[in-house]
C-alpha cells in the first residue's frame, strides 16, 4: 500500500540543524529578521545563540508573548517587525510563539486591519515576509499549518486566522 504526504512547508529534520539557521535565512533571501520566542529563551541564552548563528541577519528579539497569545502581543510584535523593517521572522518555541509570529507577520502586511478582522478563512490575502519555524514542543503542529489562534482580550474569545500565506517556509525540527 502506498501513500503520499505533501506539505507546502519544507521540513528539515536532524540533530543540530538549528545551528544552520543562517543557511535557511539565506535561502529565503532574508536580511533583517525578528526572532519571536518566549522570555525563557532570553534568560537561558538560547535567543543569544540564535542571534550569533544568524550572523547579523536577526536584528531584534520579540519575547512578550503570553501562553495564549493576545491581540496586544500580536500588535506589539507586528510593530517591532515594522520598526526594524523585517523581511522575515524566526518563530522559536511552542504553539504560542509560532501563532504570534504568524499573526504578527499577517498584521505587518495588513496594518489597516485589526487582528480580529483577519480572523476567518483567507482574509490575509497578501504574501507575508517568510517565516522559519523552529518548534521546541511536539503536538501543536503550528509550524506546518495555515492557522494562527489568537485571544481577543476585549471579548475574551479566541479567533483563528486561516490563510495559506501563514504557512512557514521552513520548519526546522531539531531534537536537541
């Protein structure tokens, strides 16, 4: 019995592949990127290791992300992307940094829209700056999906942005 599996995201498997981040940044043509991660990666030195491995291509770190990212987190991350004129992002962590990075990239190309106005199917409608996703947990699958789930604290509801443009260009799966 045969079966096929296709994802638009290129999956990179292997121990130590995270150290090759610079080569993936070069493949997407990135020059000014934002590393989107949780605060723990700032404290334990992981964010600094990524900045060094990126050899100047990552120019900023955004780590103000709640466990269920909020519209405020996404707006702040998108503002940082615009401030540094980011042409790509690296999402490092679990589903929350992945979803925050994807939604912020969507907001960065649709600044006239509220995040909640992008919720639903195919409402982004524009290509995003490329995203490289590096999951540190298993199970969310956000590194391969078309969705980003964000909490709107005004209504206390979750909204899902679902657009093919949200799919990361690379998912680096490093068991280390």
